[in-house]
């Protein structure tokens, strides 16, 4: 090989090596900016719609009005009180629904007979819309906090149970047979084979259960509550205050996104061993 060819290879290698960090920096910048593109576009459309008169301020208040209302509610402590009430209900209902959902999902996934016994009833309950449960829960538990917490628990239970059952049922039977051949007892098979194999699906169910719990907490607070973000929505609608309605909606969005982000971080932490397309794209 000629000296010129070698120098050309070195030059190309130097350029490729130099462009590596730059490419990674650009890729990281695009990755950080991408989630904000759609919100920025919607915000611009919001401002443009008000400036052009496509919508009226009584229908969609201007961003400064929303910010002023937010600061006013925050300064009076009203927003913190409503957020605290909603989070307390959500946490209590989520724990009350997700715990049995995981346990019964494990049993239904591992036992055909138990699945035949329980699953048809759960599938029937899943077909009932969330708002349809509200009158019955009010009759059973009254208009107090108990009815709201149980309604949220029902919403959290269904996706957690279904995803856990599906995850356990999808564990490779050959792995279980090999474990038994090595002398593993039922508990050892559960903790060494079934649980590790089903953990991704269980965590997916927990995230889906949290999402549905947020939907149910809105349903509970819209109809039977004297505090909470859902109550703020109803109050804003009844008093013709769209700014309060939008503050409630935006707060719901931030809290829902934040709680899902926490569960997603826990999922990545527990499943750091996975090498999938999604996890590979998240790595630098």
C-alpha cells in the first residue's frame, strides 16, 4: 500500500474519530429537545388562536392569565390543599388495588384452574365504564372518602391483574421444567424463575394501573368530593372560570407525568440487565 493511501486512511480515521463526540452531542441535543417540540407547537397554536380571534378568552384564557391564576392559588395554599387531597386518595387507592392485582395475577397466571375460576369475572368487570361504578359505590359506602378510595382501587386493580397474569403465563415452560429437574421446589421456582421472567410485564401493569388510577380519581372527584383537583374542575366550570379549569388540567398532567416517570425510572433500575431495542436507544 502506498504512503498516500496510508495518509488518506489516517486522515479519514482522524475525521471519523473527531466527528464521534460531535455526533453524540448532536444526538443528545436532539433527544433532549424532541419531547418539547409538540408542547411548544401547541403553545404557539394557543397564542396564535387568541391573537387571530379564532377562540375567545372566555373559552381559552391567555397564558399570562393561567400563570396569574396558578400563582394566586399557590400563594393562598388552595392549590396545595387540593393536590394533597388528590395524591392521598390516589396513593391509598393505588396500593389497595395494585397489591391484590399482583397477587391474584400471579396465582391466575400460574394456575389454570384458578384462572378459569377468577378471570371470567374480572373480564366482565373490566367491560364496565368507570363512571358506571360511581352510583353503586355511593350507595354502598356513602359520599365519604371510602367510596372514592375504593373506586380508585378498582381502577388500579384491573390492568395490574391482567398484565401480571399475562406475564406469568408467558414464562417459558422449559425453564420451569429445567428448574424442577435440578430439584427446585415450588417456592424456589417462583422466586428464581417465574418472578424474574415475569417482572417486565408486572412493571408494565403497575404503570398501566397508575395511569388508570389517575382516570378513576378524576371520576371520583368530579362527582363526589369537596376537595381535590377534580373538585377544582367542577368548581371552575360552575363558576365560569376556565382559567381554574386549565390550571387543574395542567396540574393533573404534570402530576400524572411525574408519577409515571418515577415508575419508569424504577423499571429501568430493576431491569438494567435487559438488552432490548428501547433500552439500547436510551443509552448514550
